[in-house]
């Protein structure tokens, strides 16, 4: 039961991230990216500005300050790593 709840939470976070990415990049096609897609450069195409906008939106929507909790920002490697980080650090609702 807990695994199913965790999977549902992860899927919800991933869907939310895709929505945020589409908004901050202005490109609807990023909403269809695979979870293992890198967020920067050739992947989702984020740069420092859109990466910052993503982090602001993540903090607003999910209550997780990624930059404060992940000093190396390893969680920004891909959609999946960011979704997992948020799911793990998200405050209980």
C-alpha cells in the first residue's frame, strides 16, 4: 500500500514538473519528455535563467527548496531525479 502511494506521489510530482517545464520554457513539447531526460542543454534545454525559474516554481508548488537542500544540485540531472528528490523532501500535506 505504501509503495502504491509513493508511486502515485511520484507520478503526481512528475506531471507537475512537466507542466512547470512547459510554462518556464514556453515550449509545450517538453511536457512529453521521458523521465530520464536531462534538464539542461540537449535534454529539456534549460539554461541558468529557466533553471532558476524552475526552482522557484518547485518551491512554490511543492514546498521544497531544492537549492537549499541539495547544495550540489545533483537532483537537477533529469526529470526523474528531480521528481524523486521532491517526493522525498516534500512536506507532508
